[in-house]
C-alpha cells in the first residue's frame, strides 16, 4: 500500500466541487447527455416487472442479455468475433484493471505501459508491485523500437495501452503502428491489455482495427458504459479468450461475487428500447464542438511556447510547457483564478512529465471552456514571464 499512489484526479475533484471553479481537471462526461428520463423508465420497468429476479444474487459472469449485446456490438462495429462467454461484466472498467493485475502480475513482473500512461492503470497495477517499463508515445502511437528493445531484453508479461484517443494524450494509434506493435507482442509472447474506453467517441474518420483483433488470443480488451451511458452505474466489461477468462472469473468471485445486478438489467432494458447508434452521434457531436472550441482557444490565447495535441476523439487535450516549467506550480496559480487543470506528472511511471498537463473538454459548456481557457492563458503568460 505504501508504494501505491493516491488517485490525483480523485483528490483534485474534492477541490473542484466549488461550482465557481471551471474545471478541466477530471475526465467527466457531460451530464446534459445523460438520458435521465429513459433510464428512469428502464429502472422502473426492471424493478416493477422483474424485481424478484433483479434483486437476487446472480452469476459472476454477468447478465446474459447484456453480454450478448456487447458481443454483438463488437461483431457489427469492429468485425470481431467474440462469444458472450468471453465477456465478463465488471464494476466499471477500473475493476477490469484490478482483476487483470491479480491474474497476471507477481511482485517484480515487467509491465509495459505507454509514456505518458493512464494513471488509473498505474494505480491499479501498482498494488501488485510490478516493474513498469515505460514506452514513449509519438503522434503515431507507442515507439516500436523502444518496445522491441524492452521485449528483447526481458519480455514484459503485459503491455497496457489505450489505442483510441489515449488518456491522457488524446493520441490515436495509426493503423500501421497497431500492426507493428501487434507483431512485436506476438513475437515476445506479451499479453496486450487494450483499454477501449473511448473507441465509440471518434470524431474524425472510420474506426481503426483493435490491436486485440490482430493478436489471435494473446490479448484482452476492456470497455465501459461510463462514457456512452452514465458513469454512476459503474458497469464495464472485459473481453478475453477462454483460458484467461477462467482466471478472471475466479479472481472476481473472490472480489465481489458479481457486479451490480440491478444496474446491469437497467442498462440492458435501456439499450433494448434506445438504440445506441441513435445516442452515439449526439455524444460525438457535442464533444467534437467542445474539442473544436478548446483547440481554437489554444490557438487564440495560449503563448506560442506551449504546445497542445488535437485529438480525433475522446475527452482530452495534452499540453507541454517549456522544459523548465512546472505544471504543479501552474495548477496552484490557476486554481487561485478559478480554473483547474490536471498536472501531468502522475501519468509517468519513471518520474518525468513535470512540464505537462491534461485538459478535459467534455464536462464544460462551450462558453465555460472559452472563459476557463482565457483565465488559464492569462495565468500561463504571467507564469512564463
């Protein structure tokens, strides 16, 4: 426990509960997109019509109709043939990471992770005391030469990555880079953990093939309803081949017996009555406008010494300050002016990233984005002076 970092985001959320603070710090979906009426109707119908079954214990693997829905959507959207038996319902995608850590990581196991990497994965895996192997990211995805060198020296047991609209950088791996990484992992015998939290939230271009589909049973894929329905329901899933699934189910039985049965049935009823393909364009349309607004503010307000990514999906921009600057110092200064950012240092397993920061655009209105980015730009200019 002493070696596991606290979640910096959870700590910052306590600070930013004040509505006067314009927060770009969290990774929150926009609450105006929550289908409250439809979800309330689904909840009522499930409890009133199926209450005796819904409120009872259930199987560890999860509600069969919901698992069938996930498997069918993989096939229709991405061309992946996954059986419902290869789907495990979890308490959010964060539990996926914990279960994967339990199954795969011994103390000292080498675990490759993007640099910068998702801090939720860093925290979840840290409980099992791995030796992290950071793999630098560029605009195409992870550096294949760095991964190949790490695999040649001592193949990592796992490589965790977010190929679509990566958290925190916003980078989407190119199709060629996905193929290159898959080839290295196959040769090394390394299992790929593909976090696809943002795959449905793509603004530009057609979906790219998951790395999971290129690995022929040597990978697991995680997903979540948090970004496309509502995070408060805490329902996610793992897709994995039978040999791995057997171990994940055992680990989950030891953790919590099964995920929230009520929430699973509510989501299944909601999806049966509200096609997801009707909902996703609304979410993508709003987030694209918010991304465009934040990117335009970067161009208009930010000093030229500050560089930012322009993601083709997801929820985040990633910024780099001049090397000598501290985003922790910027965070403290910006908070005094009523705007919150997320310093980048917690996303690095090797102590780097002191001059980086993540900006979330999904949770604020376009007017609040403009005001918050203007405030932040004034703080930036003063700090750089």
